[in-house]
């Protein structure tokens, strides 16, 4: 039965909010039973307040390839800023951390457990080549895996097993057959928790394998389940706190949370645990949401009212209710490969092995360390076991460097991330003050490093700001003439023309029209210069535009794009008097005037009566 | 810039009236035009009509005839044509005619055309302007040293060198530093002796041929101290290739027969040794 059909079946059964039969049956006969869910969660017991590992130290387990060497797993002591151990390891999946061991899947398919203190292999569990491991998890004294025993990893696979081991010894506690499709498990306190059949979250006793309860996610798929110190969570498009009230989970529940996010953000609260490929570290780890929760009874909300967007090199804390940006961080040059929200901090490791912690409230950098100083290495992924790690900073929720950080993102030389730049620009436009204008003005000096849409949008923003304090800057820029000897080239005349127009700065017109007589002036600027002259009723622009029109009226180079000449005609039409009308009549009729110009003039001059005879040379202005 | 401000007035006079052409503002600083035989008024009228007519080939011929006539009044129809706009190839012919006629009244329209977007037109305008003796021309030529087209820069540079206008030297130096071959000779003509060591320091960053051309021209200047010439020759001695040898040979040809200056011996020795190789 497809996941969609299952969803439809479940929905049909959910006419009432009471418990419904599990479809298809696990050993439990009832699903979505609040009493069973309450009892199961109570049976889970208390969780750890700090790191899971038995050392009690905040650790990072990093998959790294030293230059030219084989893949290694390194245990990095975050407090001591030192590598505790390192071993060759063909790691092919995320590292999961229990009290005594860390576990991972290797390239041969085995589940390998290494001693958390020494890194020595404690035990291994192979995988039948006919089976597919959907995923594995660890916490406390338990390691669990889910294996699809038929049907591979397809959504139609129905036969699966949930298997749990004693973390220290690797001895199997139970193997329980379960009807699929089944996702990767989570271990939370004394429970093994497995999403299955899209809508269900089944809670197993971690010791016996007994099915304790089934939670039904009624309105959206439960593609992940995540155990945190503050509770057990599941969801996909949003996040539910597992509780009696979410035994049949609905979005209207106070135990549901979903952040308002900027458009560029991929709303990935957790990877899709139905996809075995996502068991390994991947680009998903660099483009997701970092969040923690505050719970009060059965209600939940995002901790601090914010979620943090990790987008490759950038981190943005966003108010979950409004989408307003609180702080931003730009990791220079290289990607943050893996990250975690420790409660206090956003902790991450870069591709070259640099660790940093950002204060979760303010974004301030509070911690830095390096995996191997001076070593050439490439980090491919990391798991942090560092609950609560990070120096406290006093809890300010404002970022004093927000403008400069956003500007650094906007003008970053890395040509990826156009959407992120646009977001940074959008946020800057919401801010006032000279700092913002100064940073936006850097657009004038930026070359090809920044994508054209970003530059264009920045220009538009500057024009729209109508900041008269910028006029001297504009005037100075307009004085720049192209000069090969001096390596000088005026930039973005079209922008300046629009900017001075919005500022009603008529004094800039002589500087603008001077560019009409220069051979290398960007022709795309002629239209905006003409618009400026017309908008500001600048009659001093008449003569330069006359010169321009007459000089090029017969130039075939303008046949392809006659718009600059048309613009010149329009200036004369709208600002000129009889003298200019006579001149335009001449241009319309004269030999060799290019056809688009003569046609335009004939159309433009028709509505009014043509002069009975050409205006005298001595008349006019 | 102000030179072109009255152009519209010209246009209206020339393009819209059928009668006589109004006098353009006098520059008061005319170039030296050679005395010429006036064009018969009928022929002038005929040529003007052809120049402003539909047929381009006829107009080109008329422009050439007007330029070749050497007649003072022949400049007016050519300037008139440029003022009302023409096809680029016809404009080039009109500008070439004005170059020959050297009419000071064409200063404004020529200045306007030194900013034309079409490179052959611009180059022709710079040449025509350069033919005028008006002191205001120098400013335009110095500006055109920054032209994006090498051929236009070269015309401007050579004209400024011919005029011995040392104000151009700093910009010419910048062009040579950018390996602009067209600026090399003019820089050699105009560079201050004090700045020659800086020129030599460009070696390695600029083609030897460019530097050799500049230094060769410098050697030819009669006012240069011979000791400095010897230094320059020693610099040229370190440059392999034909350009340095050519510069030395050309220098030797400029020295009067009975002049036995030290630099002559140095240059000759170097040329001889290169010949022997």
C-alpha cells in the first residue's frame, strides 16, 4: 500500500479524535491512544542534562581525510581543544553517540561501535547483503537500527525489523519485526522510536522491544523523530512535541511549532529518516534549520523564540513568529560542514577543521578551535555530543554588527548564494542609518564578483532610499570620465541618472549630459539620462541631446538599438520649443536618418500641426 | 566642452535656411592655411548640393573635391555636413577634407567629432583638429591620449610631439607604462631628461621594443646632454633585439658628420658589435 493510500485510509479513520486501529497492525492494536502515549513517555525516564558520552565531556566526532591519507574518525575534545583519539575508519554514515561507544556504518555495511574513550573497536554487526539498513541511532546504553528485510529501501517495502543492542557489549536485546515502510530510528532515554508508514511514530521499550504506543500524525507526515533533553519531537513541515495531546497530532495543537522563514530558506527541521541515503553526512547538513524547544507541560515553542538557518557558510537567527532577522554570521571563504544547536550555542566545524561556537542569542563568536593546526585536511562530516556547550554571553538578543555582517554577505566574492545575498539586501533595506547607505554604495566599486541581479537590486534599493546625503557621492562619481591612460571608467551612469532624478538634483544634469559627448559612454545610460533631464525639466540638456541626435542620426550602428536616439528625440520634444521642433522635422526628413528614428519622429510630430514653414534660425532659445 | 555649445545654432542656420551660411564664431587663433584659389560660386553650390544629397558616392566625391580644392570657402559645406550628421564613411571624408583645409572656424564641429563613437570617424576628427593651429586644440588632444582606441591615441600623441607640447609627457609616460607602442616615440620627444631613469626602470614590465623606441627618440633631441645620451645608449645595449639596434642606427643618422660627441662613439661601437654578431 502506498504511503499516500495509507494516509487516505488513516484520514478516513480519523473522523473522531479518539484512538484508531493501527494500520497495518504492529503488535499494538490501538494507535493514537493518549493514555498509551502518556504511559510510554513516562516510562522513558529522565534524560541526560549534558553530553551523552560517559566521559561527560563535550565532544565532536569528526570524519576527516588528512591530506593524501585514508579516511579517519577523530574524537575532538571541545573543552580541551585537542584530539582525544583518531583512527582509520571507513565511515559511511553519521556517527551516533551512546554512553560507552560511538557507532557508525562502514563501507562494508557493518555497524561499528568504537569505545568513546579510546576509539578502539568494541563490537561490529554485519548486515545481510539482502537487507537494507534504513538507519541507526544511539543514546545512553542503547544502540538501535532498523533494517528493511524485503523490498529494499523502497516506499513499498513492508518487511522490516527494529533491532536494539546493548551499547557497551553489542549484545542484541531484541529484534522486532514490523510492517514497513519504516524509517530510521531514534533512541530517546529508554525508548526506541521509529517513524513508519509516513503517519505513524511507534514507541518501543528500549530494553524489551515491546511496542508501547503509536502516535498518529494526522495532518502531515512524520518523516523524522528527534530526541532532545527537552522532549521527544517528530514532524516534517513543522515539529510536534510528543505528548498525550499529540497522540493524534494536529497542527492546531499547542505542541506544534513551525517557524516563519525567509523565502530562500529550505524548511528542513531534520533530515528525512525514510531515506537511507540521508543517513550519511551530505549537503543537507549544510542547508537546514537548527532549533531547540522550550516546553511547558504539553506546550512547546522554539527556544528563545527563534530558529537558526544554516546555509553553507552563513547562519541566520530568525524570529520564529515573525521571520524577522535577529543576527547573522558569515563564515569567511569556506563552508560550515556540520552544525548543532547545543542549547546555548550554534556549534559548527568547517571543511578545513575549524570549530566555532556562536552565541545562540546574539550570534557572537564565543569559541574557536582547530582540529589540526597547519594540517591540510578535509572534513566530510561531524557529530557533536556537546549538550549545553558554549560560554554564556549575557544573553543580548541584538547583533551590533548586523549591518556589516549583512554587507559582507552581500558583497562576498563567493559567486554562489544569490538567494542569500538577496535576503541580506532585503534585510539591509529594512534598516536605516548611514552605515547601511555606506555599505550599499560599495555596489559602485564591485566588479563582476557579485551576480548581476544582486547588483541591480542593490541599485534599485539605493535609488528608492532617496538619501540626499549621498548626493555628493553621486556628483563625484559623475565627474569621472573614461580614460585609458588613467585606468578610469565611469560606472553605472544609468543608476546615477535615476538616483539624481529621485533626489530632484537638477545640479547633476550638466555632469550627466557631459557623458553624451564621450565616445565610450554606455549607451544604456542615455535613456535614464534623458529621463532625468525630462523629469527635472532641465533645458540645459537640450543642446547636448541635439548634438547627440544629429551626430548619430545617420549612424547605422544605431539601427539595431535606436533607443538612445529615440530618447534624445524625446528630450527635444518634451523640453524644446519651436527651434527644437524644426530641428526634429529636419531630422525626420533628412537623407540617411536611420529609419527607426525618422518613423518615431513622424509619429511623434503628427499630433501637432507641422509649422507652416521652418522656424527661423534666429528664433527660439 | 563649451566648444560645442553653439552647434545647434549652426545646424539651424545651415540645415534649415536656404540662404547664405551664417558666420560661425571666430576662434581668433587660426592655423596657417596655405593661400588658395577660390572655388567658383557655382561649383561651390553644386558641390554643397551633392554633399548634402541622397547619393552617398556622389557625396563622398564632393567631399574629396572640396578638400582637395584648398579653397577657404570649401570648409563651410563640409562643416555643415558634419553639423547635421552624416553616414560614418562620408563623415570620414568630410573630416579628411577639413584636415586639408585647416579652417579655424571648423574648430567646434571637429572638437565634437573627437568624441564620436565610431573609431575611424574619431581618428579622422583628431587628425583634422590637429591640423589647426589653435592653442585650444592641445587640451582636446591631451584628453584623447586617454582614448580607448590605440589608433586615436597614437594620432593624438604624435601631434602633441610635433607640437612639442611637454604637458602631454606625464600621460604619455602612463601609456608607455601600459606598453602602448604608439606613445613611445612621442614620449621620447617630450619626456624631461630628469624622468629618463624612470623610463629605464620600466624595463621588464614593458616590451623592449616600446622602450627602445622611446629612448631612440630621446637620443635624437639636440638639447639633451651627451652624458645622458651615453647612459641611454648603455641601457639600449642591455636590450637584445632589432628595436634597440634600429634606435641606435637612427640616432647615428641624425648626428652631423663632423660632430664627434661621445655618445656617437658609444652607439657606433654597439652597432658594430651587433653587426659582427
